C-alpha cells in the first residue's frame, strides 16, 4: 500500500510542473451579470469570471463600492455593456484600479456593443439633454438573443487574442453556445407567436430589443425620457393613451418604485408586471437562457390573463 501510494505521489509530483506551466486562467470581470453569463459560456474553465453590477440593480445607477476597485485591480479583461450605460459609475472605478490592462482602449478592455444591433440611435446631435441616459442609442441590447450570439463572438475573439493557444477551445464554445441559443430562440419565438403585436407599456426603455425580436408593441413609457422619473402630466397622458389603445400590460423593471405603475394599473385596469431585464434580476434567473425562459413565460401568462386585445 505504502509503495503504491509513494508511486502515486511521485507521479503526481512529476505531473505538477506541467500544470503550473500552463497559462493562468484569464481573470475576467464583466460590468453586468448578463455579460458575465455569456463570458462564462465562452470562457469555460480557461477563465475566472465575476461581475460588478447585480441584475436587481438599475445598471445606469450603480453605487460604487471599494470592493469593485479591488476586483478591477486584478482583472485581465473587463467587459462592458457600453453605449454609455455605465458612464455614471464605471469610469472612475477603472481609473482608480490603476490597472493598465483594462483602461478604455487597452487590450483587456472589451465593449460588448461593438457587434450588436443597437436600436434608437439618435439621428440628430448626440446629447444627454434633460438627463436622457440613452444618448448613444438603446444600451439594453442584450435582451435579444441574436445580440447574445454577437456578444459571445466578440468575447471569444477577445479571449483568443489574449490567449492565442486556446483559440480552438474558445471557438468551439462560441459555436456550441450559438447552437444552443438558436434552439432556445426557436422555442421562445413559438411561445410568443400567438401574441404578436400585443400592446404594452414599460417603465424604462429596457425592452425595445426584446419587443422587436418577439413581436411585442411597446406604445409608451412611464418615464417621460430614459432616466427621468415620471411626472403627473406625463402619467396622465400615458393613462389616456393606454385607455384609447386598450393597453392592458405595464412592464416594470425590479428596481423602480411601484407607486406610479400601480396607480396607472388601477386607473386603466392594466396588469402591472415586474419583469427582470437582467440575469440576477430575480433568484430564478441564474443565466442568460433562464432570463428569456423567465421573461417570456411571465409575459405570455400575463397576456393570457389580461385578455389584452390582440390586433
Ligand atoms: Zn436604459
């Protein structure tokens, strides 16, 4: 027994240098849990992954914490949503990390929006006038699985650039993720098909990509402009619009005050539905696939219950 154990130990010790010789895992930090979920799909066991903003937080307004700087200090790669989604909180953290690898424009900095389809891009002058938090188009683009595939490809390319020896591994994982997402998307489209064109309103403009992909018609918003809290006049106008158009659903992101949506619901008879726009937005939504599973089941059930008139 002792002898066999010694042999095993010797083998293990001899094998050890081979493992230490292998490149260390890429330390990847994602700005949001959505990007972290996709990065984990692509990176597999060649990366470690962590995120900064949690899915139950408003990604435009995240409270900066010292622990975020610590995460960034050790990162090899930082993946951001971009389109100025994180402009209110992330740039100072990146700067304070003093990590040259992940500064904007550095090799380890990846803006996940570069290959994505971006909706609501302003055609006029780019401005944050009146506090509009979507000056470079709608930054909630991950809510379309087609964009999920594009994000995965960008992440795979970035990982391969930093770890050329693992390119085949990352490529294979992107292909695998894409085919699983294709299959899931077919299922989601079939679930939503009977409700094509159903009118609804949402609190913030989080769901245009989702609505476009799955055939929903978002006719108004509780916020007068993205990032601007509801005003009495705007709420009144929205209520009138909903009554005119027989809108029976209000989607609310989990981090907004329910007072105005509930008042709108009472006045119009619409159902008020809390819909997470992100992985981590509620405890069941633990990855990118479950985000669509959850939201689509929620919306389909609500449409059925509300008797929302189909066009
Ligand atoms: Zn937004």
